[in-house]
C-alpha cells in the first residue's frame, strides 16, 4: 500500500494510557455482547508464521509459488471452493509479474455474500528501512501481507456453514515503485486487485463467475497490516467515501466485541491500496489498516517496508482484535 495523504494527530502519553485502560475495561464489560465463535489468536499467529517460513513471497520467486499452493490447500481444507485468477502483469520497471489471485468461496450457495480480502505477496525492497544498505533487501512481510491472510484463514476455519464469504487473496500489491526509483506512480501498486477489478467490471474472465451467477457482495472488507504491535485502526478516507455504512457497522462491531480501543472513531488518511480499484469498479470496499500518527518512521508503523516486518513484531492480540471484530460483524448480520 502507498501513503497518499495522512492526517496528523498528536496524543499525549496520558491519553495513550487512558486508551490502554479503556482496552481492558471494554473487554470485561462488553463480553456479554459477543456473538459468533471465538477467534483463536494462537491459530492465526501460526498461520502468519507458516507463510513466513517460505521466506519473502516476492513476485516470480519459488517461495511465492510454494506459498500460493499452501494458501489454496488451507482454504480447501476448511471447505472452501477455490479458483485462481492468473495473469502476467507489468511492473513499474517493466518486469513481467506472474500473478495469482486466489478466490476461496465458503458456502458458495448462500446469499447474501460478503467479501474479505488481503494481499499475500511480499515487497521486494525494504525501501523504508532506516539502513540504506537494506533498501534492496526483500521484506519478510509478516504484517504487511501474511497477517491479513492469517485472519481470513482463521475465520474460514471457525465460522461455520451459515454465512457465505468470498476470501480473496490479491497478488502483486506491493510491487509499487520504490522510494529510490526515478519515477513514482500510484498505479504501480495493487496490480492484482486492478486486474480483478477489470475482470469483474468487464465480466471477461469466466473463471471468476463459475462459483456464482452474479458476484454481488453485501459488503467488502480489505485487511492490511492487521497484526502489528501497537496498532490502532482509524477510519480511512476512501472507505468513508465509498462505504460509510460498512465502516460504521464494523466499528460498532468492534465496540460490541470489546475492541473499541483498537478501532478509533477518528479519521485517518486516504490510502492507495487494494480497495481503490475495487471501489472504482463498483464494489464498495473498506480498508482496515493501522495508522500510527506519532511514528517518525512511517504513519503505517515502524516496521513498514523494513527488514523488521517479521514475526518478532507480530502481536497476536492485534490479530485477535481484528478477527473477533469481523466475526462479530458477520454474525450480527444474520
């Protein structure tokens, strides 16, 4: 994802302490409002680690292909019908990227349907690393890639047979032009989602419509960097513009599930991410993405596009907060 405009907020240490206190009290007082199964943070953490065991899942690498097969196998193991959308896409530097979008449908006969999505590829360059020597080093992408897929896999494992969900793993999201490149182009990001959106809008890929006669979603939710330490999720600008009702419902679900201290009723920035082409194709989509207003390294947190985006910096309780909120939201719709 690319930071196109972040709004700056400043918090005092006292305010942050209040937020931490609120987190504990919310989880105690809102327990009776929980609906749906319990999200297992240890399981999600293990899914995240399993992806990282392949190494960085950079485009056209062996690790990338191995991880794709693993993701497909896991979704199938949890009862999903899986199709892949393969395409050769052109990167910002002219490289041909052999991309695979993975579409896993749980309970494909059920309506209404919900879309949960995340990207699964790794950034090839740690171009925001504090050490310039690392700027051409691939990123492990434990948070910026694996965490979103991990949350989706855990939901697929436990959600049951009463809700129709399409889990979509987008490829080639993080091949956007690096900071050290001579040119920068917002359209060089989210290439897999761009391809998916084009096929959806044109109805030109028959494999995309083999599962459903009409792909219309009640809501679509993008998960990006949902496992970071110290993460808080602000309401992203494009999400508020295209799908304000989904934003409101998800943030309400977070409060009901006891995770309101993670999901703040404040506006963050407007982000170029996989939800941009989806929204432009007529699929109203929100982005659950963290914002660190006081972080000097990046508004996306200190590990963003660095060699430190690894399992040591994954917080299983952030995974829990996002996963339980999504279960609360999905189960509250029925």
